[in-house]
């Protein structure tokens, strides 16, 4: 996950690392064809559906709005970033859903969790990151993911259901009057220098506090389950914060209660495998 901080340099020397899949689907209820009586139009009308079409339609289709979904790899092989070309979350906010129960708060997240293999959904300002289990195959999942994303944006529904907690701009790095000068500098760096790089790879960070020289951060999205998350914290974020803020001596990953349980189970599994 060092790509968080070397990605732009790599692109300058080796070219873009993005892989783009052009996906076209009609999001209007009525489609008009140049020649309604032609055999080609009849055949095309019978084949067009609300599901994703991998190849763009080259026939004469008039008054048809289209959505082009771009996909981008992340340092996590089990996470992909889908960029629909429209705003996803308002006010630069983010939202993460780690199970189907929490996904009930979002029509899109709920739909995505109905796809076999999906284990996590993360909404960024202009992207959607999908995390799958290790056994799932992206090529089998992508058509359903494309379809779910396009159907949602065609519906005009809000990204977060009414009555659920409304998203807001990131508050973790908001500077308060009682923040020390050191904390203010940490929050400023996280918000302006580090968060954009993390989001570029389909993830996000959440500031959890600063105590005795240690900055506590929570990784989200693609970064949360990435094998190189420790490298990201130590070689990327920690080095940058220590360089600009001498008071910082270390950066540690913060876990919620459910994350700690998952980590303990993972460590138990590792020990069992090593003892075999």
C-alpha cells in the first residue's frame, strides 16, 4: 500500500495504473431509435436491458442518457474502486458498511450486499469501493455491481435513507478551539496531504486522538483489510507526520470493538495454522 504516496511518481514514469471498463446503460424510461421499423432496431430493442453492457452501443440511439463507470484497482486485491462519474456522497463525506444489517441505511449498499461475495461497501465523495471475500471472483461479480450502481443513480433515491443518520463533512479533522497547536497541525496534514492519497486508493482514514506522542488512526474502505495496512501506517503516514510534526513519535491503528474481535479470531487462526 506504499502506492498511496508513490502513485503520482509511478504514473509520471510508467504511465497510468488505472484500468478502465466502459459500461453503458440507459437510465431513461423511453428510448427512441433512428429507424423504429428496421429489423436492426427491433433486435436492438429486445437486447437492451437495465443491466450493464460492457461494450458501448454504436447504433443510432437518440435521447438516451448514459453512465460510464470506471473501475480502478487498489492495493488490496479484494477491493475495487468504482467511479460512476457523478457525486456519490455530499459535502466530501464518507460512509462505510461492513454487513448487511448496517447496509439497510442505504438503498445502494443494501443492493450491493445482495451480490454474492460482497463483504464491505465504502462510499467516498465520488467513488464506491467494494470489498469481496477471498474466494469470490471479480469477473463474475462485476456485471451485478455495474447494474446495481446504475439502477440506483437512475432511480433518483438519496444515498442514505430518510431517517438514518445523515452523512456530514469529515468531523474527525475539524479543528476545535481547545486543540493544541500540535493537534491542529496533525489534523491539517491528515486532511490536506494524507486523506486525498488514501481516498485515491479507495479508502479513508479517521483521526481517533493524539496522546503521549502517538497518533491513533482508523483505516477504512480498501485500506481496512489490506495486507499492507501496517506498511501504510508506518512507512507512509507515520514518516510524513514525524517529518512535519516533531512531537509525533508513532502512529498506531485504532480498532472498533467488532474489528478487535475479528483481529483476535484472525490471530487464533494464524496460530492454529502455524502449529499444524
